């Protein structure tokens, strides 16, 4: 049996987003599509559907004058509405958009260089404010970015919109590349078609119960799938208004998110688990008095592990403001499936499953009737729509698991992307999996671990080594490369990067071998400082713990590959062969150096050039 699907069309039978936006511009020309806020208070700019349509045509006309049809364009914008116009400008011109974010001041452009090279970009679209500085930095660093065609889209007149020539596009036409890794290692561009997008928007609409009366509100970066597909394309799909704000404005003052929901009576808004945690910790009792969250119908949460404690604490704290726990909407998705895979019932309470920890570590499910230190509560992420399929598979035998087994999550359906750009082998391995015993497929191998109970999907971990911190995926090999290059005392190919759960959130840990010749003269503070600085600069991450270990002591396979899981186990058990005890916390078994960095400044590096 095969599970091949053709993308479904919307009720108006659009096959591309170009047709969809053109339709909105014709019947809802004066309706506001997006409003961008400055500091959550001032309406800095707005776009009607007609204005967006004209801007997209103008940008497309300029791209067509460059003979860019079928080429890739790198999109580099600060938070605002310019990105949205440029994205649709690419679609109108038949150019493949490559969303990215500009580095902060004095940060290397090597990350962008890696993406541009992999995508074989021809054009860079940006704003007038950023153009000169980014071009100058590219030249100074001797990067190939400097040789691309740079275009500031905010300076284009809509008068040239009349020069736009419609392109022959269909549901299979490639719309954009969503890069899952933007570091200098091995960036992978997920190929998302117009059909993928329209099907996923339909799935979101049905799952969230959206209508044309929905009011959206979001702060998520629009160059990532959750922000772009959830907060930009979903409003377009149904023709409703969405209020947007900068991620930095939220991170600096989380109350701004809730104040905006309260002010505009937003019905749908959300983010990763850490966003709700921030509100729990940062919003003061006095600030609760002026909040009205009774309009909030869908508080979606995903992109990282959803924690039962967070849902309970947030619901309890903000109940006096009218927030209902039923509004919480845990869901599961990834770039390789366009966005959403599973979601629950809009008006139902989140579903949880209490299991024994010991069995969980052995990939077995044993339900527990009481909650204690030996049990773990897992939050369900909903069910898949009828036209998609989610199965749990033994990653070794490639056969279906029983309901009591944890296995790899495989997905099939019209939202599954076309593959990885220019990576045939990786595409075949990840997107073309078949069940070994019955030959059913093809499926996408997500690399995530979980189980199904009565159709509800529960996520338990990750088969692959991708590190997810605050909703962002980071590949350990890229971080490890940054670490080994940060100081001459560190051994190449002898480091491990992984995440641990600390006080309800994922934290980055580095374990790194030291060259034997440096062991007796090592300045631990200097080395750790360099590691912290380089990881912050290259990856926008704080390092929670760094352990420098003796030469030849890090766990490896017989073929020389780092055993990250074994390394993590040794870290947690305190059995690593540490160079020197520099612990700031004597109760920490792993004897690590705790490097506490400011959350806001770290995340700002992901979203701002300030």
C-alpha cells in the first residue's frame, strides 16, 4: 500500500498563494491584513491586502527585470512588514524565497554565506537601512555574498507594479526554502511548495477553528516556519487581521505580548513553551490588574517540549485575567512537514499521560496511576488530520511499534515537503522511508521519538541529535565545530554538544577534550570564556555548562564518532574525567562551570542587528 497524496485546494480552488493574495486584494482591498507594533504600543505600519498586492507586484517586476525566474533570493530584514512584501514579491516573480535573518552588529556573515552558497542564491533582498552595512561587511570578510545582486525593496515605487507579468505557477511550484540549520556546518533547505503551504494552512484552519472573524497576534520571527506560516500566511488564507510585534520587544518585556492580546482582543496567539515560562516569571501581580485575556481562544504551544507544569502554572496565574486552561493548544510540527502535523480539540483541555520514568528510558510506556518522583507527565500534542498519517516505527527494524512501545515518528501526507534542496541522498533517507514488512510508504522520518494512545501523539525525545532550545533547532556538529576552533588548546573532533533538562527547560552543555600538551598550563577561565563568546556569536546561544575533559576520555564509537548520548549520561552521573574542578555549584555531580547568560540578550542575537 502506498500513501502518496496530492495537495488539497482551498474552498476557492486556489493552487498558489499568488492566486490567493490576488483574490484577497480584489474582494477585501481596503481591509487591514497586518499591523506591526513598535514597543507593543504604537502602530508603526499597516498593510491592506491591496497595498500588499501592489508592493508584491512592484518587487516582482524588479526581479523579473533581473531575469530571476526560478532563481533563489535571500531575504534579510529586521522585524517589520518589509519582509512580508518581499516574500510575496518573490512568489509573484516565480523566485524561490530564502528567509534568513541579518546578523547583529559586528557578527560574522559566515552563517548567511553558508545558506547563500547552499541555495545558490542570485539576489539578496533587504531594506535600505541594512543594505550598505551588510554589503560592506560582505566585502570586508571577502565573502561571495558581496557578488550577489543586492536590492532594497522598501525604496521601490509601486508605479512599476504595472510592469509585472504573471508567471505560470501551480501547486507543485517551489515557493521557498526553509533552512533548518543556518550555521557554517551543513545547512539544509527544506523545499516547500505552494501546494504544501495551502494544505498546511487548511490543516491549521480546521485544527484551530479559525474563521474570517479570527484576530491573530504574534511576535515569532517571520523568517522561521512558525512565524511565517502561522502568523503571516494563515491570516491571508482566511482574510483576517493579524497584529505583529518584534520578538525582541516581547523578550525584553513579556507583558507586552499579553497586553497586545488584551488591547486588540486577539483570539489566536502562541509560541514555544519558554514564552509561557517567561510570562510566569516576569509578569508582576500589579500588571495582572489591567489584563483581559478572555478573548484568547487558541494559545498554541509547540516547537519544543510542552511541559505540563508550565500549562498549570500559566493557567493558574492568569485565570484572574480571564485566561482559560482550555485555550491551551499543544501541537507538533516541523519544517519538513511545512509546519503543523498534529493538534488537539480547540475547546478541550490538554491531554496528559502519566508514565513511569524507568520504563520511559527504555523506550517503553508503563502508565502510572499516581504522580511522584519516579513518574513523568507527558503532554499530548493532538491527532493528525484524516488526510495525513502518523505512525510509530521501530527505527532499527523499520516495522510498526505496539502502543506500549516508543519509536520514531513517521509522517505521510500533502504537507510533507518535497525534500532537501540539492541533497538527493539525504532526501531519499529522510523523505522516502518505507515500512519493511508491508512496504507502505513513502513516509517522512522525523527523527523524533514518541508514542500513540487512542490516536493522541505524545513526544518523548529525539532519535536524532538535533538540539532544540527555545523553539530553535541547533545541530550539535555545528556547535562542536565552533567550540574546537575557539581556542588552540582544544582537540579537534573531540567535543560533544547536547541538551539537558534543567528546571523545566532545555539547556546547552559542552563537553570538550583538551590537548595533552596544554593540560598542565591550562587557563580554564580563559578557555571557557572563549567557548562561551564564540557560541553566543555564531549560534545565539547561552552555554549552561562547560566541562573540559582529559585527552582521550570522551566516549566514541569504534569508528571514531562521538557518542553524545553516552557523554550526556556521564555528565549527569558525574563520571567524566574532568581536567579540573571549577564548579560554582558544589552540589553539581558533573563538576561543571555554570555560565549564566542573560536570556534576553542571547535571544536578541537571533532576531536583531542592534
